[in-house]
C-alpha cells in the first residue's frame, strides 16, 4: 500500500477511511477500488470485450503517403524546371485530402508527387554528372593547351 502524508494546517484533524490523523499528518490510501471485481490472485479483472485488432481479421490500412519532406527538399535543393515546386504542391494536396478523409484522392496526389520527386532527383543527378564530366574534360583540355603553350615558349627562350 502506498500512503501519502501531508501536514495539516493549524492543528486540524481529518479521518480518511478507517485511519485517523496522528502527529498532524494525514495518510491517504491510493489503492484502486474496483468494487470487489479482482481476480483470485489479486490481479485486475480482464477486459469485458476482446480487442478487435489486426489479429482478429481487421486489416490495418496505412494512410496514403504524401511525400512532403522529400518534395520540400527537392524544391529547395534540386528544383529542376520547377518540378520540385510542382511536387510540393501535389504533396500538400495529398495531405489535405488525407486530412479530409479522402484516401483515394490522397493516394492519387501522393503518387503524382512521388513520380515528380523521382523525376527531379534523376534530372538533378544527370545534370550534376554532366557538369562533372564537362569540368573534368574541360580541365584536361585546358591543361593540355597550357602545357603545349609552355613547351612552345620554352623553345623560344633557348636561342
């Protein structure tokens, strides 16, 4: 049994249950009272109805995804041809439909946002790879031109 004791003000005495306050303190019994419905071993009574969860045959349907964070990332960092912004708009539409309870509309807008996000990522990666290739080949071509120019200039100084 758990008892809380607190001092009484100005010498008051209270009676809680069968206990009487002593030494200007009160004992409060915080044990649950279930009206005698406890089991034989002292445990709490079982629930009066079974839980209708997924094990009982009710399928758990996940809400449709809206891809808002992915769309926001693509809008800020990879906004190729404003496709990231369009994905963000469709993501917000999917979230609004999900809040309203229209799961089919939310799923449709979510799929569109997902396709736009995939397109943005692929185009951004291709653009980055193309820039790297152009820089790498451009640097090599410029370095070869500089070396050839230095070789020509070094022969002129030899006379």
